[in-house]
C-alpha cells in the first residue's frame, strides 16, 4: 500500500489466531504503520480481521467541504496552529 494512499481499511485472514497475528504484525513492520482499530471475527474455519490505520491525509473542512482550514507551523514554539475562515 502506497504511503500516499488515502484508504485506511485493511482485511487479513488466517487459519489460526496465531497466523492472523503473524500476518498483521508482518504488515505493520513492512509498512511502518499502526492500527487505529481492529475487529476480529471467525468466518467458517478462518479468523478474519478488519483493521483501520491512520489515514495519510486529513483534511479539515466546513460541513459542505467547500472551504479548507489552514495549518501554520510556529517555529519558535514547535506548535502547529489551525486557522479556519468558516
């Protein structure tokens, strides 16, 4: 999965919980990303997981999406400021 990909839902499966864990752990190591949440269910003889990662891009907008917020980095303090005009 590209780091520029805005999709953040993943699907994993394994015959055992151990195999499912190993696959999810391998994905995390390969992509250097954490899971935001995970849901694990048994589906027939397989263990399946839907996992959400943090999206690579977050856009803050007004309700209809027409105006975007601006972020400013304050070098002196190291803080990020959010400015909206809506």
